[in-house]
C-alpha cells in the first residue's frame, strides 16, 4: 500500500491490459497504425505516444511504432481521434476476415 505526502496509507490501483475483458468477435472496426505517418516511427525514437496515453484499456505498447493488442482492443476509436498525426485509421473487421479466408 502506498503512502501519500503526509504519510497516510491509501489504496492505489492502475488500469492494466485486459481489465475490460477480451474483445471477442464483437469489435466492428480496429485501429491500424500507419508507420509512414506515426511520429516515433518517422523519428525512430520514443516520442508522442498520445495513443498510449488516451487508450482507456491500456492495450497500446510504447514500441516504435506503437503496437496494439487486438485481443483486448475494444475499437472505441479514441486513439484514432487523439492521434495528432492522423496515423491511425479505423478499418472494418470484415476486411481482416476476408484476408484470413
Ligand atoms: S498518437 Fe499517432 S503519431 Fe503518436 S505514437 Fe500514436 S500512432 Fe504514432
Ligand atoms: S480503439 Fe480504443 S481500445 Fe483500441 S487501441 Fe484505440 S483507444 Fe485503445
């Protein structure tokens, strides 16, 4: 248990990947990162990571470029909305089903 600046104990928890449960088959669109536009990929160094900061399910890793765990991604589109470089596109899941066949 952590202590605050006054030495008081307080409970503390942080969100972790998968806290919201597995996605299953209900995600309609998935976020896809374009490394040609993604800032850390273009600079080849840790930068930006706005998508990581805003993802409510903590499923984005701060790799170069960032990686998304589709097992738990809900397709909420927040990362896509917040990306300052327009590097994330929401793609219909049907596109991936077609490729898998
Ligand atoms: S927010 Fe966009 S530019 Fe920034 S790291 Fe994520 S995908 Fe790349
Ligand atoms: S779509 Fe939502 S859950 Fe999936 S990576 Fe983006 S912000 Fe996270």
